[in-house]
C-alpha cells in the first residue's frame, strides 16, 4: 500500500479504464480531476494539501509524452510525494470496449485498430516512465476499484448507507440495492388512534414492537444488512441504499427504518435516513 502518495497522475491508453480508476480515487477521499491541461499540473500541486488524483491522456489540451515526462520529473522534486500510474489494456479488449460503447477513439479517423496502435507507440515512453503499470484487460470495474483502494488508501473508507422508507403504491425507489417488505406486520392504519400518526411516534412504535413477528425480522434484517455491507465494501462499493416498503409508507416502513438506523450506528458507516412519503406530506 502506497500510503504516502498523495498526488496521483493517471495516464495511459484510451479505453483502459481512466474513468473507473479516477472514480475509485474519488470514492476513497481524493479530489479527482479529469483531463486537466498540462500547463496547470504543476500549479495544481500547490493548491491542495489533501490527496489529489489527476487523469491525463491524449484528449488533454497540450498533451505530449515529452511534456508530461518533464512535468512528472519536476513534480518529483516537490516535498509532497507524487505517483505516476499508467493504465494499459490488450488491443483485442480495447477493440471490444470501443465497439460496445461506440465512442470515437481520440486519434481515430475511420480505422480503430490503426488508432490504437498509433496511441500505443505514442505512449510507450510514458509506460517506461511510470511508477506503476495497471493492466485492466481482465479486470471488471469493481476489481479495478478494489485494486486502487488496496494500493493507495491508508485506511478503509467508510461506506455510506442510505435507509429509505417508501410506499409500494408509489413504486420501489429505483436506487435501491436491497428491498425489505414491512407489509407482514400488523397495520397501525386500522387503529383509529394510530392512523394519523407515523412510525416516528411512540404509540405506533409500541404497537409494532408487540407484533410477535417483529423481533425475528429485526435480527434477520440486521444480519443481512451487515453481511451485505461487508460484501459490498470488499467489492469496492462506497454507497448502498436499503429501501423498506409498506402499503402507505407512513407507519410500518418508517418504524423499521427508524429502528434499524438506531441499531446500525457504527464508526465504519455513514448513515442517512429518508422517508419518501413523509416528505410529500411535509
């Protein structure tokens, strides 16, 4: 793990994963800057006293391997450590990626294969100049993100957990990674004294806590969430949304989210709570 490298310059072959790598640095606490014009690279180092990752490739204004190597050499004299990461990928894989995305190569006219080979020759001196080379040919994006975390992050970043209550009438939140269904619990809506209240109110909470199915569900949900967060974190995920639904989104789902939020307080988790239907009624 390169704990002291706080200024990362990323370059390499187009299509080799610049966006994925830069996003991984950003998720791990770096200021991430894409396609910065080369003349600004040296002055950028003076602006920040926090970790910075900059991606530079053949799209960059004023790009040339010689200019970038001179800039990298100058950065090596700076008291804050810098690290040059070069991304590469097999030609056959790059051809597949470009054919799938249908994005033009920065050097392409009409012959993609020729453009890839021209860029490979152009970037060859930079590859030899790199502190580290990452071949993304056979890495999925989450594997690449995990590689960045393991090599450059002094501490494991906290995972962001968003708990959201919702009504099935309005549909499942599209951002949900996991959905829990609270409709099996007794419905406070049918209790006249509880109907105008919400799952945040103590009378509703006491009512639902007496449901004989509640404790087993609560313990199972907590175990499932903890296990899933561990797995997501190992896969390089930094943001997870757990949505809890019920019929109206006012009582049971709100109660479950409020209870889970109290039990999931953890120094390794940044916790957010949202009640979608309650927001609509103010």
